[in-house]
C-alpha cells in the first residue's frame, strides 16, 4: 500500500467511527426523551452521561 492509500483508508475509518458515534448519541437521546417507561428513560440518560462525559486534561 502506498501512503495516499493508507491516508484514504484512515479517513474512511475515522468517518465511519464518527457516524457510528453520532448515531448512537442520537438514538440514546431520542430514547431518553420519548421512552414510555421511566426506567428506559433513566437508563438512556445514564448511557448519554457515559458517552458525553468530559475528560479532564491532566
């Protein structure tokens, strides 16, 4: 493989990971807002808290 091919493959992998993460966040948000069951809403909020927690830069 050449360097441009490796760069292209890396960009595609990064794009796919970003799309998967965004889809996960969106579905968890919709579930947290629209779930009919309070337990499901609470669980979805906990998942969102885990996915969106800020990392310290120590």
